[in-house]
């Protein structure tokens, strides 16, 4: 519309998180705790035991290989794996918030200023997430990572595995921990730095903060490019320690990225519907919709690039990855494999194709929620076959995911309410107000 | 065929945008607006409907996809079956890259040809330029005149809405 001469400019808006909203988040956590308890009881009572026996053969093979079966009971193992799984998902989304902000700075993008504070607040989970990640790794690493088993890299030990020993230069405890702390530290440091510059800009105005932010953002992008890829190898790919894929860093990044955009879109819509973000309109949503549509296809492209090469070459050491997910463990993962493709590709692709769909809140909401569920289950598919073999389940996993979701939302909205939703002195704010697509 | 136009020359795109809204509001039909660069919101102000090119693109894409799948299934499955890498003759994952490429190929070529045809952008086509300054620093609103047109009224309307000059121009279209 003809908005060029519209001289009203955006003013500060402060989000107030009502006790009712916080109660809703607590309810999510409580629901998660209940599901978790039910799941643990069900697991201890041996529901799904027939499942366990059916996969005995696969177990036997694994046991023969390293005798690593002295691990935790199934329920505890499931709790540890799903803590790791959901935490990797939410830490990734948090880092994407900062990545998005940095990307917009470096691209000199104006349209996204309206939603910038949402992305800034998304990184609120980084610090608690980092602590949880370290704790889960230190306490439960034997259930997650085959390569952490004692003696697996010592020649002559009963556990010795030459392939894993060959990777000891990279996958050893000190170096792994250093990498984890450094990557999370970098992400956290740059999130805080960009946030501080942005808040100082709110107070003092001027373009100095903007130019400084561009430098900080550019440096972050370089570091993030390396660290996101390497963290994907460390945190996700190394559960399948014999297997490797050169596409994996991109694949995990694509999953995080599209989930982060879905989270941004969903938050923007909820804020808009609660009466905030007065100047956010269909044009901004249209751009977010294009991002979700485009990066769902990007994820599919990376997914397929990885799948097709492995399928075509059919090398046993590579194909085992899809063997486990397609029909392996008595078909435990087959349905989720196809569900994953449907919800992460077919669904957003068909629903977001037209211009009108990208401009309607209800369509964007449906697709954002589908993408978040879809990519959570994408990570499920990355972790479970390697760690749980055929003993996977859903009640504990969904329970823990809900606990994470509730906690994430509490911290996220808290940080969102700590500053104006509109960065009032951002030099491109007017451009964002008058954005047309 | 000869057509006559009243040309309102504007200096500023902001003024122009509001003038276009007001002129259309006054019930006058605007033939076309010529500007040196695209102006955000002008399509809406002129009431131009969205292009239906995306719909055509969708069907070109479907044609390309159907052609690609038919071609590969017919060639590798029936006409000259070969075993490649121990895979079945009709191995769909292997067909996806070619299907994707041909979908894109058909879509973009179809769109370009359609767009050029409906915009009459083919070789030797002469584009009438009503006022050459619209390619430099002026914004031109063209209103078509017929025998009933009230040129004085139009001049007044354009002037009131910020036109710096109003000219009359005849254009012969071949």
C-alpha cells in the first residue's frame, strides 16, 4: 500500500508476560513431568518388552562387538538420550536467533528490524542449555557415545575397536570437552555482545552501534560457520561413531535454521495477536513465510544429497545408517522416516506455495508448528537408532521435550519482556515499518 | 491508430503516489504511469491486478516433471533397460535430480516466453515513449483522451495534485 508518506514512526512497546501466560508455560512443564513419570513407569514395568526381544539379534551383534552392555537400565538410558536430544534441538534454535540477527546486520537488511528483538531473545536458552549439555555429557556420556567406553581405543583391550581408535585424535575426552565449551562459549558471548549493543542503541541512539554490530556480526558468522558444522559432528554425528557423512554439518544446520525461523514466525504471530508489534503486517510475515518455504526445501535438498549418494554407492559402512532407519530394528523407525519427509518437506512445500498462504497468520501458524515438531522428530531420527537401537519409545521423549519447551518459553518470554519489542533507534526501523513485498 | 494523451509531469514520487490515488478517486481512468524506477505501492495505487504468471509457471513445472519422469521411466525401464549399480531399472531416487532439473527448465523457459509474449517484448517491437524525461528524472502520468474529454478539467486536476506541467501529446501506434 501507499505507505511512503506515512509519517508516524514506531515507538517503544513493552511486552508484559501475564501470570496466566506463565501458568500456561508451567502447565506445559507439568504435563511433561507427568508424561515422563508415566513413561518411566511403563518402561520399568516392561511394557514394550516384546519389542526388546524382537531386536535381540541386533543387540547380540552390538554386544559381541564391544560388550558395552553394562550400561544403564533402558528407562534411564532413554531419559539421558532424550535430555541430550531435546537440549541439542533447543540450543540449536537459540543459536539460530543470534545467527539470524547477525545475518540481517551483515546483509544490511531493513525489513527484519521489526522482529529483531524476538531473535535476540531466542538465545536466552544458550546458557542453561550449555550447562545441561555439559552435565548430561559428563554424567551420561557412556549411554550416548560409544566412543567414550573404557578401553575402546586401547590396543589389546577386550573392547578395542580399530576404527574408533583411528578417530581418537579428534574424538577424545579433553578435546571434545574443549570444543563443546568453546563453541557454546562463542555462541553465548556473541549473543550477549549483539544484545548489549542493541540495548545501548535503544538508550543512546546514533549509528555507531549499528556499525559496531556489523563488525561483531561478521566475525560471529565466520565462527558460527565452523562451529555449527563441527558441533553437528560432535553432538549428533558421533553417536554413530563408525559412520560419517560430509553433508552432516549442513544437514543439522538446515534443521536448526528452519526450526529457528519457524520459532520466530510463531512468536511474531502470537505477539501480533496479543496486540503487540503494531507495525508488523502481512509483508513481514510474507518474508518469514518465504524463508520457511525456502529453507524447508533447502533442508530437503541437503537430506536428499546425503541420502542419494549413500543409496547409490551402497557401501556397507555408509548404507548401515539408512539400513537402521528403513526397516532396521524390526521397522521401529520406518514410519518416522517417512513421516519426517512428509512433515518437513511435502507439508510446508504444498501449504506455503502460494503468495496468499504466506500472508495468512493461520497458515503460517500451522506450518511453523509442523516444522518445529517435524525437526524435533528429525533429531529423534538422528539420535535414537544409534543410541537406543530397538528400545526407543515416545512417552519419555515427548515428556522431556515438553519440559524443555516450557522452560525455554519461560526464559524466552522473560528476556523478550526485558527490552522494548521495537528497537526504537535502529537506523533501519523506518524501512521496516514501510516494508512492502 | 492515433491516440491522444494528457501527460501530467511530476517531480517527486511521493507526490505522484498520492496524485495517482486522488486522480483515480476522482473517477478518471489512468492509461499508464511512466517512472524511471519502480515505486513501492504503485501497483496497488493504480489498481493493477496481480500477474497470473505464477499459475502458468505451476503448469509449466508440472509439464516438466511429467516429461522428465516419462522420459526416464520409458528410456531406462522399457526402451533400453540397463542395470546400473545393481539398482532396479526404474529407480526413483536416481530420477529425482533429472526430474528436478527439467521441472526448473520447463518452468523458467515457459515463464520467460509467456512473459515476453504477453508484454510484446519481441525483436523489432517499438515501444512508444510519451515523454523521454520519464527515463531520466521525471514521473509521467498518462491519461487517454477522447472526443468527450474535458482537457481543462484534467489539467486542473493534475495541477491540483502536484503536477509541475501538463502536456497534450498524440501518439501513433503501428
